[in-house]
């Protein structure tokens, strides 16, 4: 019977041996213990014993007895069982089915002995339905994912799998029930809150006269300009959406991910499609999308405010003051030279007076000075220096604030809307700032030319020392008057800082909400505490945990001291006592690791053996191995709704990753490659969540290739950012002269493990401090094992960052530029014996206050739990808190080199439009760079597979290959990969299970036009 959401191959593989079990699976499911052997020994013949054992292990592995042929298992499985039973000839098992009823009788016996349950058992059927309904309600996943979870539940609970059509039909029915429940619940909440609300929401689907867009389409469009007027319009958009007051709806009983999925589907649908939807689905979708847009509009408005403050105000004022200071430099230098000569002459005369103990003769002093420069010139030079070099130590900051006060015209358009916004709220540390913001509308309306602003009418505590001169001492205003313009900009700068620290926050919001409110506490924390602490290995008492850490730190110091003593003058690390008495640790520069001839030969040989291939063919072939393209399902119901979808997805992946647009991949003569088809697939199938699922399949496949074990086990990862210019108008890119010149850009932060697989990624505007985002990337990995050590390249770091990484189970290892500004710590704990540290005793001079850790331990655990359960972003939390061994160093350097090589490959792949990103909106940036990351993983997987085959062939030919050379091979070379020209999307993959023929390494080199950048 056909199954609508399963492919023919998936339905055919259900309840069977789809492939040969791996070695770990054989050891787990096909191991026979004493109980198994006792039950098997009751059979008289060897073929009955082997057949019985095969059925016993088959039901463990698959979840059902094979209905047609109980012997339909891979032969290595039979041999594995025969070896355990001491049966020399496994082929005797063929006699097991001579009497057909024997297999059924044995299956019943195994079922009863191991307490398997029939699928239609009333009690277990009820439990399964409860699980299935609960899973469908709480998880926004497609039918295939729910089907797989259903199979997993049945296997775990020893319920025999039913036929594929029976289970698929039940999954479909349960999903329909969950969807109807979701629509009815949301629509009912909207009607209860306001009977007119559904009609008001439907009215947003209408297109006003004279407009090309519906009201909903207009509200969807985020701001792109970074001007005060654009920010005012963004605040107006927030007010328009907030007017529906959707916060009053009681939707707490609905899982947030279900509301988010409903909103995503509605966002991806055009207004006419939403208008044609039936009730209550239409009201539910409009409610979900409007709630989402409310938070999104606030996020985008505050993003725009931050960009506006940074680029149009703070940076502009800083550049202006720096330019003015530079323009006065020649005048200052001239005056300083005069004063220097006069001071030198004066000091020489004073030394003579002191030497001869003579009386001070003022006239003689002036005469000596005037020999160098006239008195008038000296006095003029002194006046010039006094004028150009203020007495304040922070004169540059004061001057910048003075210039900043002149930017009032930029902020004036939005003052009233910002001050009256109901979206902003504050923690205790931000109450004063928010109160100052609330007063901005009145200040904006005030005619200060008629009625000057007085000091008692402003909050003096908001005026920092750098602002006092600009606010209170404007010479163009009456004595005692406050400069309204300067005070307003001063308050906005305080708001800018408070938002960054989350002392002022917004609600509802995704990126600017209050992180304190999202920390787990009370019943929510109690519900997950045991599981979270066990997963983080923090379930022991705090004193035991600290005892372990103190002993580890003590052992580390002692080991360092012993190694320094053993190495003597040849040590890579030395201790230097500086003039001020401080002790400095010097670490020698790490020299280059030599490349033996055997490695050079192996690299060249393997590179010549890799088959030449075009990028689309590579993606089709990787899909044939992994099925990763099956992850791209429809946004609405999680199914695959069209023929030849893999072809459309491959074309889109090439288009996005290559940054070439749709034109080179469109083929009007092929339905799967028409522009309309590709636009539809891009809108409904290619998105962040499907890319993550596809990545997980590639990461798992990469880990299963034999050669990968020479590179690592996935426990070491590096996180680094690749910068891209964004030459289009957007608020999601910020300037950085170092990386983008006079333009703006974004950073694609990606995590790569030591198996050369990209395991996580995220897009952040500009070039922010990487460590603030690294944890967010690590806590939202696409797949792979959780890394234990994280290497970064000169990331920002602090004790707070190291502490968060440690408590979450990561070893944070940034590559330091210098150790001069670092403090080294030791720790003591009552009852824990620690010693002295010899040559490094003076270095370990700072003591950790463990009493603070003990006092705040419960709160620290809640912070860790909130992070790993994604209740709060690490970036928000860190913003709220505020800011030597060669083997180890080479390990870190090698991983960071892998990261840099992957970035180079990314540059070569994403070469279109000169490598610049032309997406204006954050979702578009994330989808495009997510596609790039997926294509990189596919390239790495394909290359790794063929490197493994090449090395195996070289070994088979009798070449001696050293393991240390294999460990230094890289799957990031790509001279064999064609990345240029128009593309063919007709799959030309080898037969199932086969690879393309390897090239003859002694044959001709790659053609010049095929020469890549490897």
C-alpha cells in the first residue's frame, strides 16, 4: 500500500535489514549473553540454534520478526552469531526454513520469553497513542521524523512493529488531530480575547486602494535604511502591530515551537493563500504570524537604533574630533618646538644657578630664553598649547561628546515615538535610564529658545563626566542653562549602553528581551535539574566538585614546575622577573612542523588519484550515499510534495553557495529547473531547520569513514568567523574598516570539528567579539558529538568566558596574542592538600575566592541549565554580566589551520558577485550561508571518501603508508572539483555502493582550465 510521506525506498526498507550493521551495532544487538545461550541451547540441531539466534537478534535490531523470510539478513550477521555459538559452517542455517511453521513457533517463544508485546495489545496500544499524540503536540516536526520517533518508541518498549502502512496511517491521523487542535486553540484564544480580533486580522490581507501590497505584506517589510526617519518609521511599525494587543491572548498551553512553526508557515504564504484558508486555520495562522511580527518588528527597530547610534552618531563624532585634532597637529608641533627650546634654555640656566648657589636673576633667565626665541613668541606658543591641549585627562572623550551634541537633528524624528514606546522595560540598573528616555518627548517639544532648560529639570546622574561640559557649559546659551540637544543625545548614548548590557530590554522580543526572566527557576528548574546536572556531570555537591578542580590545578602547577626543571635551558617556557617586581611568563614561538618526503609523496599521489567532478554531480553522489536531500521537506506539513525535488534542491544549493543567483541554473525546458519551481522550492523547502537536518546526516556520514579516525574523534572543535561584505542597504550589517573598508559586512561564525566537518554556524552583524557568540554556536550544533575542547583564534576572553565554558563542559582554548595582561591563579580548600610550585611559585600569586563559588553555586547551576536548554542566549547573558606544551599547542594550531583552510574553500566556492552577500534581511543571510556550509560539508565528505579509497588502493598496491602521514592529509583540497561555468543537473552517480574510478596518478596532470585553488 502506498504511503504518502515515505518514499518507495523508505517504505521498502521499513522493518528490514536496509544495510549491513556496523561493528558497534553488532556488538550491541547481536551479542549473546548467558540467558540467550540457555534459551538457544534448547534447540536440538545447529541450524535451529542459529536460526533461533538470528530471529532473536533480528527483533532486537529491527523491532519485528521478518515476515516473509526470517533468513533475509546480511551474511556477516549470520557469521557473527555462528562464531559465538561455535558453529563452524554458518550455511547450515539455510535448512532452518525447511519446516515453515518452525520460524513462527520460535518467534512466539522469543516474544513470550523476552516480553515483547503485540502492536494491537490494548494496554500498549493506549500507551503508544498517548506518546504519539504528546509528541505530535509538543514537537513541530514533519511526518517522517514523527514516524521515526514512533518506530524508536516501539523498539524501546518491545512492541512489535506493525506493517508500514498501518503505522504511517496512524502517524498521519495523529498529526491531523494535533494540527486541528492547534488551530482551534489559537483561534479560540483570539476570539475569547476580542470577538472582533479575527476580523481585524483578516482585514490585514486586503490591499488598500492605490497600493501594490496588502497591509500584512507592508507590516512584514523590515527597515533597511539607517536614518533617524527610518527608525521613526520602524517604531511606527511596532506601534501598528502592537495595536492588536496579542499579548493578552492566553496561549501558554501551546508549545512555543508549535507557534513558531505556524508563524513560519504563515510568513512563507502569500496573502491570497492565507485568505483562502478555512477557519479556524486562517485565524490561527494570522494570529501566529502577527505575534511573530510584533517581536520581530521590535528586534529590527532596536537593531536599527544600535546601528544608528554606532554609525551615524558615535563613529561620526569620533571621526570628526579625530580629524579636528589632526588638523591642529602642525600648529601644536610648531608651538611645542618653541616651548621645548625655551624650556631647555631655562633649565640650563637654573642648573647653573643651583650649581654656583647664586641668587635667582629673572632678567638673566629671560635673556637666556630670548636668545632662543622672542618673549612674544614663547608666550604665544604657550597660549597655543594651552588652547589645543586641555587640562582634562579625558579631553578626547569630552571633545567627542561636544561633536556628538551636534547630531541632534539625526535623532529628533524619533524622540517622541521612542519615549512613548510601550515595548521598553528595565531592570533595576536601567530604571533611571528608561525614566530619562520617557522624558524625551517633552524635551523634543520644548522651545528652548523661549524657555531655556534648567539643571533641576534634567537627571544629573545620567550625565557622565565626559558629557558635563557639553550639557552644562555651552557658551552659546544663557548662564546656568542646560543644552537640551546635548542632554538628549547623552540620554540616547546611555540607552545604547543599557540595551547592550540588557539593563534596558524589550518585550515581546527574540534578541532584546530580558535574559534574567528566561533563566530557569522554581518549578521549571526543578523539572529539569536532575537531567541537566547529570548531563553536565555537575550532580555532585559543590565541595566535591571544587575539590576535584583544586587538585587538578595543583597538579598542573606542579607538573609545569617539574617540566621546567627537567628541561633546564632548553625549556620552551621561561619565567622573567620584571623591573616592577611582577613575574612574567614567556613562551617561545612555535616553530613550523617539518614535512617529510613520505608525506609530500602521499599528498601528491592522492591528489592525482581523485576523480574530476562537477559540483552538482558531487551533491547528487553524496545524496546517493547519505540521503541528505530527504531533509528538505515542505514548510507546511513536513512532506515532499513534488517530483524531482532533489534536482531543484541541488540547483538551489549551487546557486546559493556559489553566490551566482538563479540565472545560471535555470532551465525552462526542465520542470524541476524552471524559475517558478526554484522560487517555490526556495521559499518552502530551503530554510535553516532543513539545512540543519541535512547537515546532521553529512556529519554522521563523515564520522563513519575509516580514514577519519586518523584525524580525530570529534572531541576537538574550532570556532572562527569568515567575513563577508554586504553592499546592499540593510540594518543587519555594520562597518569595520579593518575587514570591510568603507563598507559594511557580516561575520559567518562556524564551528568545525577535528574530523573536518562543519558542525554549527550562525550569522552575526559586523565583527563582534567572537567569544560572546561562540557558546551560542556550540549550544546549537547541527550534529556530531559534543566537543570537549574548543580552540579559537585570538577571540576575546575573560574569566567570565572561561568560567561559562568550564561549567558547560568545554575546555576553552583561545590562541593568545600575548600573555602580558593575564593573571595566573591558584586555589586552596580546607581539607585539600596543596604544595609549593618551585620556579613558578611567584607566578601563581593570585588566589581564587572559592567561598564566592560556594555561595553562588545554585545560581551558577541555573545559569548553566538555562544555557544548555536554550532558555537564554549566551550572548545576552555575557552582555548582562559585562566584560605549554608543544603537543597541545600544535593540536590547537592544527585545528585552527583546518578552520582557515575551510574558510579558503568557502571563499573559492562562494566566488560570485566578488564574494559579497546581497541579502538585505537576516533570514536570507542565514539561509544563503547555511547552504554554503552544507555544500562545504558535502565537498569534504566526498573528498574524504575518495581519499580513503585512494589510500586503501595504495596500501593494496604494496606501498607503505605511515599513519602520521595519513593524519596530515586534508579533504579541503579541491583541484579536481570544477566550480566554474554553467551547470548540468542530470545526476550521473555510480551504481549503488560503488565509487567513481580513481584516476591514474602517473597519468597527465589536470587540464589548465580545471585547475582549482587547492
